[in-house]
């Protein structure tokens, strides 16, 4: 049973790239602790490439997350933001995506016959439009247009057009 004023020890794995902590300041007038959550902005993440995104007027975390096929909660974690905190124009946000160099090496190791003669790619588990766009040097928007997609969601086994078929 946990009681008011009791200290708790919460173990944190050593391999965590970010963490938050709560400081406890007991007061004489009550047993209620004064808490403050501090989140740290991270600048690097092993196996990922860092992109610094400059917020434009009208941007939302949800839209930015969808652009990179990640979650808004990840952007908040990476940038020390709390839920409901506003972003503002010209603010720089750290975004982490799978390093295209490592992704290319992985594709070569698996055998790069992923694209057939017609310029189609078969989606694998964990693939994102952003990763595929980088791999085949085409924009996410172009992939969406070629494949009649309105969202960034993909399903393993889905056949995705990655080349325009006009000989280039």
C-alpha cells in the first residue's frame, strides 16, 4: 500500500534515450507534494536519422507526424513537449526516422529484388511511406498520388507503385 508522503523508487532502464522525473518538495502545511515534470529534448537516437523540422504557420503535431508516418506522442517525447502544449511558427522540432543508409544496407542484405519490372514494391511489416519514398527517391505525396492513397497507412503484402513507368 502506498501512503501520502512516502518515497517511491522507480527503476529506469539504462538504454532509454529520454526520461522524465518528478521532484518532490515536502511542505510543512501539507503532505501534498509539489511536483514538476521535466522532459529532456533528445538530439540523437541510435539507428535513426535526425531531421530538424521548422514549424510553419498552421502546422499541428498530428499533421507533422502524419507527414513522417510517426506518432505525435513521439514528436512530443523527442522534443520535451507535454500533451496539449502548443507549437509555434519557426519552432524547430527534432524528428527521428530510420536512417536511409542503414535501411539501404538492410535491403541489400535481404536481396534487393523488392521492385518488379513494372515498378511496384511489395510492402513488408514495419514499412512506412516515408521510408519507401527515401529508398526509391520519390516524394511521399507522389507515392500517394500514384497509389490513390489518402492516408499514410500501409498493410504488409500491399503492392505499391514506386516508379512512374515513363522510362525514368
